[in-house]
C-alpha cells in the first residue's frame, strides 16, 4: 500500500511528537476552557498516575466517537504512560468540545474492536490515514496490522450526567 507521507516526513513528524512542550501546549488551552476550538478532533484526558497518584493530563486525537463514547489511539504503543495509567485506574475525566472534565471510564479495546475502528477511520478519512499511518508506524516501530494488535486503542465511555 503506498503512503502519501514519505519515510523522511514520517520520521520528522514522529520526532515532533516527542517534543514535550509542543505536545503539551494544547493542555493550557483546555485548562483555560478553550478546548472547544479543537471541536471533537482532540480531547484532553485527565488520569491518575499509577505510581505518583497525581493528576496527569494528555491531549489525544480522537479516532472515532459517538455522543457518549470516544476512541483514542496510543501512538507510542503499550509504553505510553497515559495508557499504562488508565489501565491501572480507568476512572478518568474528559474535556472535549464544549464539555469540560466529564467523568468517564477508559478501557483498552480488544484487537478485533481496534481493527474495526481502524477500518472505519481508513474508510472515512483515507487521506488523513495515508499521512497518519506512517507516522504511527514510525513511533510504534512496527507496521499497523489489519487486526489492530500493534496500535493500542482505548474506548472512553462518558458517565451519565
């Protein structure tokens, strides 16, 4: 399968994802209640550190969503700290669109559900997938398989308000 993003561009994009101040900059917008500017493309996930017990925040791209459920991908795989934290304590808070700090429960999707999400994303956003997949493959250091096993996905179910 040919990719629109070349190997050099994917390496540069993957390197930018490791620049802490750059990837953390949107957190300040969410904390200032300006997260609505990202619509439903991004969300801020508040979770509890599994070792420190302190509140942590990360902004993630939404891969799929319905009114009360969001799916995000762990672009750095199973070693992503936020993923390890939500696996240890799935009680989280989500800020997305005009919603702020909504209680939710996060769970890692089994490979078959993750594969279905990837297929839907690929079908609905082929150009975005063509650019995103090589970057994710570079950060994961592995190809994204058809069964979704190499790209951990997390489903976030919002609690009834």
